C-alpha cells in the first residue's frame, strides 16, 4: 500500500489564536508536518513551533529561515536550547 504524506505551509501572523485555529482545521486530515516560514513582522516561528509541539504530538513542525534574516550562531543557540528543553 502506498502512503502519501501531506505537508502544510502556515500563513498568517502565528498568533496563538491563529495557530490553534489552524491546528483544529488541519488535524483531522492527518498532515505529516507544518512549515512555519520566518517572515518579518510576524511572531517568531521557533517559539510558535515549540508551543505547538507541546500540544500536538502526532505532527512535525518545521521552520524555514532565510540565511540573511538571522545569524547561524543565534539559530544554533536557539536549536540547542529547544533540544535541551524538549528533547
């Protein structure tokens, strides 16, 4: 049997209400992952992903960050902190 994995790209401002509404909408369809792109003037996607990961265990959360928007050192520090806190 062939299984197709579906992935969703989040849009909006990543407010708590928007994120929870998005999850309520797509959760029944069993998407494999959600991509949160890093965009100026939006809530921080790493923190948003960690909030969602704490509430939804059956879906992966990916963050897309353009190389010029954040330094590699800061991103490594954030990734290490999230790994230390959440595993």
